[in-house]
C-alpha cells in the first residue's frame, strides 16, 4: 500500500493543479439615482443585436470596485456623428464608423465611471457625461442589464446596455448610439473550488480496494 500511495497521488495531482487555475470574476456595476424614461421608435442597427426597447432608466453608472471597464459598440441609428469615449485624457473612443462588436477598455476606480457620449454634428453639438444630461436635450439611458448579445458567432454578456439620445430634437428613442458595458474585477480572487471528476475518485478507490484485498490474501 505504501508503495502505491505515491502513484495514486501523482495521478490525482494534475486534477488539483487544474482546479487551482480557475478564478471567479466578481466585477460589478450599479446604477445610482435612477428614474424611468418611456420612449418609442427604437430601431435601426441596434435593434438587430439588442432587441427593441421602449423603457429605460436615466441614472449614473458606478463601479462597485476597482476594475477594467469595457464598452462594446452595438450599433447606431442616427445620421449625426455620435461617439462614445472615456473621459480620461487621450482615452479610447467608439464611433459610428467602427464595426459592430468593437470593444475598448480602461482601468477604473470604484465610484462613478468616467465616460461620455458625444454628438459632434453642427448645430446639435452635445456632450453627455456619465450622470449628467446635456443642457440641450441629449441624454443616455440604461436599457437593460445582464444582457447577452450575439454578433456573428460571438456571444457577449454585458452588465448594462446603454443607449444615447443625441441632440437632434426630431425624436427621442435612445438608439442613436448603443453600447454594451461591463466591469471585470482587477482584484485577485481566490480559486473557485472545483470538485475532482468522479472518475478520478473511482479510480483511486478501486486501487486502494485492490491493495486491501491483496494484503488480506497474503495474511
């Protein structure tokens, strides 16, 4: 039995090592000071990926902890030159010329996430910073949460879907520039407990049982 024990442990070791490589993503976003908004005519490219929305929340998007905040372009309905960007100097941005599915990311601290929607079209110029509605009509809404979106063969899950209503006063439909956002924790997380496959335990039990029977026969 003593001779076989190292063999059994060496067999089980790879399973234990595999278990220790798995981690849990605990990143989270939340919304503060929300109030409901009702609208219509959500259409165009965004609806192909997100479905159609008629309600949402106006509010501030917050990071519950430090992490990597990412935003993915999900389409635009408007003719205006709208875009999404981080508010940090030289921060990355998404534009309507980008391919649907393009993603940008940035490190953020816990608290209000620094991003903005911008309508740079002449006569309708508007900048909406997270949590602050522009003085000339523009705003963005939180349209959905924990939403999975499929683009081609790629399925992505977002904490929130955000829809921008630009400075054009001809409609109010929050589909002028749509992004999916999520937060991934930058804090080290403990390994998730992973049970060993049943086959490993059965094999180990069988070997131990075989050795026990053999020892009895020798007595």
